[in-house]
C-alpha cells in the first residue's frame, strides 16, 4: 500500500500572517494582554521598522522594542495595563542608552556572565538604562557603563525585579553606582553580580529615598565605599537584605558593607561582608547572623555598629 510522503513544514510563529509580523493586529502573545517582541541586532532581516513580534523579522535595537511595548500602555486606565509584555533579546553588544519599559519582562539570551555569549548593553557614554522603573523585570542581561554615571539610574523604582544580571563598570573604571534609585517600593534585586573591569564601583546599590517592602538577596557586590547604601533616610520598613556577598574586590577593604545608619528599618540577615565597618545599622534588633570581617577581624555580627 502506497502512502503519501511526509512533508516537514517550516517553523511557524504566531506572527507570520496578516500584517507584517503579526497574525492579528495585536501580535503574538504569552497571555491575553501580553505581547512578545524580539530583538536581534545581527539578524539579516532585523529592522526597527518591523513590528518585532516575528522572530524572523526582529527589531534591530532594544529601545525600539521598549518604545513599541510602552506604546500599548493606557495611562488613562486604572491599572494602565493588565498584562505583561516580553522583550526577548539575542546575544550581542547593544550600544544604547535605554529608557525603562513599563509592565514588561526583558530577557537576555546567552549567559550574562559569559563575556561575548550574552546580551551586553554598553553605550559609549551615559547610563545603560535611566528613567522611571514601573513593573519592569530585567533578566540575564549585562549592563556596562564607561563614564562617571550610575550603570542603572532609576528615579522611582516600583514593583520591579532585576534578576541574575551583571552590572559592570567599563574599561575606564569610572562608573559611580551600580544600581541607583531615588526611591523604591515593592521591588527586588536578586542574584545579581555587581563587578568591574579595572576598578570597583564606588557604591554597589543605593536608594537615596524610600526603600519600602523591597528585597536585595543573593547578590555579589564589589565596591569601594559602600556595598548597599541606604544612609540618606526615608521609609525602609518591611525590606530585606539577605545572603549577599559584599567586598572590595581588589583584596582591600571597602569602607562600609551595608549602611542603614539613619532609619534602621531594614532586616539584614545572613550576609557575608568584609569591610572596615561591615554593617552600619541604626537598629540592632534587625541584624541577624551576618558573617563579617570588620577591618580583617572575623565574627558573627548580630547587632550592627
């Protein structure tokens, strides 16, 4: 009995019919209100004129995908967006000064700690990303800055996640702060590597205003002055700093590991720190089982200083 030969069809994505890059006017989705954008600067058909929802016709730049994603937000509505968009980025060097995407997960493919096999956002000057963070999730991206500014420079930083990213000063060793915020609420920084090329950053993570209901967990932070700086006051209640590794990075001692010396509302638990003053905290009741070396003398520190 003869059978018809089996035909292998080419891969099909939900953005290859209808208008370019979209099988419906709203494009390919991960959820009813969540669109997916693709960025691949080295793809032969990459163009910022593409709508970006077809991986065979991706955007050329990350900022173009962010602009497209943000254009969907209806700021007159409450909430302005019910879903979460995704931006998926192919490995490569993206010399861009990015503004944040709202209600969006931005995922870098490759390995952000793997050198050239990663998504590296590295502008010639200025911060790799600057602006207001709202509902933003950054995952597995290397951010590099080559001038004397913060690597990531946020104003308000609410309901955001920075996860498994690498925050790096560039070859000149000039960048000032790894992740800088003027105020944060309900945000998390998880498993990030804040490191350097020539010289450590002055400050690893800093909030100069509120830091309420936030978490910094499992990060490796190299800095010169302060690893995590919450010293300028504000509302810090219900926040957690736990299981981080904080050091100078060059074999010396940074000045202060964790500084919550003004308000003292942050719970500081199980961190490993080597510094002149490992923990400068205004409330001894909120420091638990931190393994520290103050000026090279090791101890289990439960009270801060």
